[in-house]
C-alpha cells in the first residue's frame, strides 16, 4: 500500500471520527508505511479478514513512537489494539472455531433446508456411509429403531399394492371387454398396427422415451437412459447432433451463450433441453408433456451438478463416475395417461364377482365330490372280502386298486349308490379267497345249495352251523361236501332235522285228529262225514310212503265208539262193526289191510266234552304207531 493511499484512508477515517470537526495529527517523517511482512500463519489470518492491515515500522526504541503507531491503527481500523489481538487469537485457535461452528451449525442447517433441497442431496453419501457403518457395528440398533414403523409401512405397502393391482386389472379388463376396446381392435386391424399400439396412442398423454446427460463444454454423452420397449439410434450420435443444433442456433441467430434451444418438435416427438453450468439435460418425449415436467428436469439437473460438480470440472472423457446420476435421470423417465372421469371398477368387480361365483360353484362341487369319494372308500373298506391297497386322483379321475373276493359285493353298485360317475373311476382288483365268516357262509350256500327250510351260518371259529329241516339226501350230501369249503373247520347239524320225520309226525298228528261220526244205532255215517274219507286215504298213503323211505314200520289202530244207549254187549258189537266198515273202505282204496288193527270199545271211552255226548261218542278214531325197523331186527 502506498503512502498516498494510506494517508487518504487515514483522512477519511479521521473525518468520520471527528464528525465534521477539524483534527490535526502530526506524523513522524521517520515512519513509513510498507506492505506487511508477516508469517504464513499470520498471512492466512490476515487474508481472511477484510479489515486486517499490518503496519510495519522500523525499530524504534522510543515509546512515544509506539503509542503514535497504535493511535494510527485505531484510527485506520476503528478497532482497539486489544480487540485486534483477540481477533488474531481466535483466528489462530482451531478449538475456538469448532466451538463457534457447533453453536451456529443447527441454525444454519435449518435455514439452508428452508431455501432448497441441495443440503439434503449433499449429505446423502455421508448418511449412507454412516448407516452402513452403523449396520456393520450393530445391526440390532437400527432394527429396533425401525421396528415401530415396519408394521404400518408393510400394511400401507400391501394396501397400495392391492389398490394398484385392482386398478391395473380393471384397466386391463376395460381394454379387453369394453365397447371402446372393440373399436380399438377394429382400428388396429384396419391400420395394420398392433392392439397394444392403438391402446398406447389412445390412452397415453406423454411418455419420456430417452434422457441424455451431455457435457456442456465438450458435447460428449455422459449418461443415457431409455424407457422399456423403445427402439433407439446410437446415443453418442444423437448427443452430437443435439450439440451441433444448439451451436447452429446460437451462431445463426446471434444468441448469447447463456441462452439456447429449449424445445425441438419432430413429428410426434418433442425434445426438451435444460442447460446447466456444466451439463445439458435433454429429454425425448412422445406426446404433449405438462409444463410442470420442466421442473422435474431442472431439479434433476441441479442435483446432478450438486453431486458431480467436481467430476464435470475434471472431465477428460471418462464417463464411469457419472453412473451415480442414473437415480436422478430415472426420475425423468415419466409418463402420463388419460385419467378416466371417475374411478369405476365395474369391470374389475364384475370380473372378480364372476370368478368368485365360479370358484364357489367349483369349490362346492369339488368338496361334494371329495366327500362322496371318501364316503365310497370308507364303505368299500368296510365290505367283507374287499381290501383297498391304493387310491389316487389324476387328471380329474379316480384310481383305486386292491384285492376282492369273487363273492364280495360289486364295487360298481357301491359307486352308483354313492352318486359317483362310474366313468370317472378306474378300478383294478386282484382276486383272492377271503376267510370272512360272511363270505364263507355265502361260499357254503353256493356249494351246498341248501333248501329254503335250511339256514347256514359260519361263526368266528369257522364252524358251519345248519339249522332247520332238510331232506335226508341233502343232509348226507352236506356231511360229505363241507370239508371242501375254504375256511370251514367243522359241520354242526345238531339243529338240522330230517324233513321226512317232520312230515311223518305231521301226518301222524293229522290222522289221529280225524274222527268219523255215525248215526245212532247204525253203521252209517252221518251226512257230510263221507267227504272226509278221500282226504283220510291220502294222508294214510303219504304216511306209509314216508315211513317206508325212513325204514319205519307203521301200524294204524281203528277204534269204534258208541253212546251209552243200549246194553254194553250191543254197544261193543256196534262199535266193532263201525271200525270194520272203515277198514273195509280203506282196504277198498288199495291200502294194505295188514297195516290196520280194529277194535270196538263200546261206550267205555266217552268224549272229553260232556256237552257233545252222546252224539260225540258215536264215532271212529285212529291211532298211529311208528317203530324203527332196525329195532325190530335186533337179536333176542
């Protein structure tokens, strides 16, 4: 600083201090003002303060000169020497600076955050690094911190996803089933375009297909993003062409460097360009985007400058560092569709309702079919002679395999009883002999063929019990054949009677119950008694035939009776005559007379019913005697 300039500063300072009053100062000519000579630390401190001025004077041992110098400093700087020394001390002490910054930092962060979002963008990397370090050291701390918000966030995400799915489903169905979709299909067929293209053209407002980040000074492409299913040319070539167009516009129309081309229209495509200090952001858009989208481009460009400013300054052709800008560029790949006048989920609800009804009907029939099938299997397994080995279901059909006794119930009948379609069931049965008592009984009946008067039953021990009455021939045959029946260990015929013996006893009782009544004092039958004689002959013949088949001897005793009227001698003669008359009739009918014995008992054997006497005593009765011929042939 020269002496003249210093004097002028001093004069101005004096005027301000004197408030218009004249002040005169005598300056020692030996004192000169020179450029301050300070150390490096002092130099840096001095540069940081706009009021730091250093005055260097030659060595002067006179205290008066020092006082005058301090006075001049105070006048020039307006600061007391003590305050100036304290200022130097604060600048040289780092600890004091940190304390000052700690007091000002919270307020500074709040004020800066109110202005824009650059502070948040600037500390993203720092916060990410801090979170990574925290997770590495102790992941439980962050998990405990986030735990209270995980549940609500998850529920909100699920709710949003379901709403988006429903909206997407409704839009898909509307585009597929609505009358408008039919018009679009006809248009697609008429124009030769795909149905998806027609939907895209009729519902899309705008879509950002490509985003270019171009270095402003060199025109080189730094980053390039493409929307899905978009065909593109060489991005470097497109970037060069955009830069060339920008330069052409500036040169042709004498536009300042800060201004440039912002919009370019190419048929259905629109190119929006946003310029920054070091980079240019270009978006290729199909359709008509809203003006608010420019704010999105500007915001992305500002964030990229904030994050990658140094990389852009030092750019020498390496685009690898600019990969970090993808997250900002992806926000620019926006699209907008025509919003319907109202959210009407008629198609979605109708489709879902149809699916619900169809699912309900299908579920009902499926559950009913499964219930019937399980009931059929349980009933089949409970049947004797059937062993179910395996059951499965494939391609809507049921398959069942196992073993079955030929005498067991037919599974097809059970299928019909269970209301199952027989065509949906495929069965494979291997034959085997079951030892179940029911099937052994069926097998015994099939082999022995018992008469209807005989019942067969096999118990748990395999004993075949025969009950009832049967011909002697069948009984003899059954005693020989039961050993050939599988599962039968013994034949029990204690309760089995010969049917001929039963018939023999029956005819015996019927003949002994017969009574023939006569007129009083004669051997003539009263009216109606003659009709009993043919039936009596038949019974006697059958009795004799059965007895002969059983090797039994039959003897019939005919007893004549009279009433008490008359003498005993006459009554005995009359009763004998009556018995002989009946014998003569039976002999005349071809019955062997040696089978009969006659006797006249007169009136000695009265009727057991006194009220019927004496007419009841004028009768003939019969008595049958049956003996085994084997007993007669036994030796004396």
